[in-house]
């Protein structure tokens, strides 16, 4: 079995008595892309929030390359190589595309290549546009591009194609996955579109009522009602 870059064991989190995570185990190998699927309320986003440090766990442990990061805040996890994007793009509104990338790089203390990063995501020609002028697909791409300012080992994507037009979903996901693969990173993405899951995931984790109830091959996910 390939070496794990990210591993979570027995994750538990409740909100007002509702078990959002009920003993979840998940393992991500180096270079692997895992889709997390399940009905609304099954705990998918809570899992991403827990792995990235945006919710405090009631129990369980999280390891990044063997290091226990369970108690680390989000910014320290980013520094170690664990980055995420959000269902609603987390961008600096009112600023240009270029300025968004400059701020992301500066926050990491990185002398990164703004043009190179935007080129990789097909956004260099949009560099002087303000965020509000971008299409939904372009906003998603920029949001993911900003996560790569941290040179992540693991990228977590919460519904990367939500709000993106049907005709643009595959183009957006193709660009994202091309960048993940090119950099040798691993990825976890939450997704409802079975076509996206089938095409881009190496493995599929099915969640139900806060539990990871099955691990499937991508082609098996088509039988699920996502």
C-alpha cells in the first residue's frame, strides 16, 4: 500500500447533539485523488473543515506525513502543506485577480511567480479584472489557484464545481486536477456530480449520517444517488 500523506482516525464532532462525524477514518496516499460523496447532511463539509482545522474535534487524530496536526490551527496546517478551497470562493472582493494572488503569496512569505500561477490556471489574461467581473468558473479556478500559493502537499476542495455552469464543469475540474497532478500533490474533493466523480477520482469515500460507510471505485459511484 502506498505511503499515506494524510490520515485521520476516529474523527468525532457533534453539533447540538447531532453527530456530524461519528468515528470517521480516512486515508490519502501520496499522489492520490479521493472523492467524498453522500447526501446533504452526511458530514462531508464537516470532514473537510475538521481536516483543515476550521472545526475543533470532539475526538480522533489527524496526521500529515506522520505528524500529528490534530490541535494545529488552520494557518499552521497550511504552512505544513495542507490547503483548501471553499464551496463559496474565498477571495478578496473588489481587488484584481493579480492582487489576489500577490496577497496569497505574501501571506505565505513566498516570492512566488504570479504570472506562472495564473498561467497554470488559464487566468493570466484576466489578471487586471476585479473578482466581480469573473465568471463563476473563473472564480472557482482562482480560489483553487490561491491554495497553490502555499505549494501544498494536500489540497482539499469543497464542491469545486458547485455554481459552475454545466458546460464549464469539466473544464474547471480538468484544469484543477492537471495542476494537482503536475505538482505531485494529493487531493480530496467533495462533489455531487457523478460524472465529475467518475472522471477525476481514484477512489470514492461514501458518507452517511456522519460515517464513512463505503469505499468504492469511481465507476461504482454511478449507482449512488449523490
